[in-house]
């Protein structure tokens, strides 16, 4: 396998800055909340949450990538690594998806029967990199008419959108709840240790 047979895409600078900016705003808000709450346990808890957030974002940006080899196509994120046999790929759908607060590209790799093999969220990648991906795969590419939501894409092409994409608000609320539970647990532990 030669180097030209392999395509590796990593998050682009613009989307990385956007993720880091959002994380910085959340971090500053947490530290201010810790100061305003008063007391060392609250401040230590908020600083601990900031460190947890920073570590999570760093791992997310470092691990995220799309890799195409002659054998397979894979997409990796923070908690997943999806790899599919490239020989099964027959066509692509390239959709511009409207999500709460953002518009991004999604590329769905389909098999010969029109079933989704792999769905790639292009939010972290530059449009030029997604163009390179589509050109590198060299598959027939279709596009929905205009902008679509994840729910519309799921209705038009069943199996192309996972649970998170179909239930983005619920997923966001679950993440916020998980973060709140972590804050309460960490705050309780810090308060117990500092008293």
C-alpha cells in the first residue's frame, strides 16, 4: 500500500478554534461560579470540572479523524471508532445538515442496496477536506435538495442517522445532566475532604 492510497483527515483549524472557544467560555463561567458560590470547596470543585472539561476536549480533538485506506473507511471520535469495509461502499450522500446553532456537512457512505455503512459528521473538518474525501472515494454522490435537519435525513434515508443525531436536544440534556451529577459528586467529595 503506497502513501497515496491512504487519506487521513484531522479536524481543521477553524472548527478546532470554535470548540476551544466554547470550552474556554464554559471554563470561565465555571470558575466565576466557583468564586461567587464562596468557599474553597466550591472553587476547587469548579476548577476540577474545568480540568475535566479541558482533558475531554483535548482527547476529543486529538482522537478525531477520518481515515481511508484501500481496505477500509473509518471515522473516529471521542468515544467511538467506526470502521467499514471499503469494498462494500457503492455511493455517497453529501448533505448540508442544520443543527441547533450550527450548519455542517454530513457524508453517508451507502452499500449496493442503499443502506448506510457509515455516517460521517463533517463539523470538525474543512469543506476542502470533505471534498478531498469525496474525490478520494470516487463514488457516485447524491445530495438532498437544500438544507436538511437530521430528522429529515433520517426519514429520507432510514439508517443514515444514529440516535444522537435524531435526538440531539435529548442528548445535550443528558450530557448536561451527567455534568451536573459529576459536579455534585465532586463537590460533595471536596467538601468532605476540606472540612
